[in-house]
C-alpha cells in the first residue's frame, strides 16, 4: 500500500510565483500561458507557475476574451 508523506515543517512550502506575492498557491498553470498576461511579473524559471487565489483571479480576468475565443473555435 502506498502512503503519502505529509510535511509538517514550513521549509518546503511553495509560494505564489508572482513577484511580491507571498501567499500559498491554489492553482498551477503552464508558464507560457501566464506570461501572456502583462500585469503579472513572474519569478523563477520553472515550467509550471503556482498562483494564489488573488493572482489567479487577475489571470482569469485578463484572459477572459482569449478563453472565450478558444471555446468558440472548438
């Protein structure tokens, strides 16, 4: 049986990838998708970007038109 390890220390906790934001992440998205939004400045160079709920809300508002156009093209 596989067991999941739970870390109780604060050392390995990830933070939001937006510079200046230190909140815990709620979502992770591809970096290329988030870089299209000009108002969010990212730190680090990982392929996945972790966003807190506030930064994810900004991302959703900025990409609303693009997501609507993608769904129409399906």
